[in-house]
């Protein structure tokens, strides 16, 4: 049985010089990833610090 998987979907190219504040802005680093609810919420803020010229990666929380 093969364990290879194919992932299909959009690919975002955001260029170089991406820093950690763009990946997860500091305002969300108070979430505790060892708490499952907060871990899921943390992922919803991934790439939230990118400039507005980039489309959002996911819908805003509560949308």
C-alpha cells in the first residue's frame, strides 16, 4: 500500500524576505499551541501579517 499523497489546491507565492511577523504577527503569540482550541485558532492567523496586496489565505475568524 502506498503512503504517497497528492495535495491539490492553490499555491501562493509571496516572494522572498518573509519574516516571522508576517507568518504569525506578534499580537497572536499569546495563544498556547498545547491547548487544542488555541492551536486551531493560531493556524487561522497564519500569514495574517502579509501586505494587503495579497489575497487572504483563509476566511477571517468569525466569517
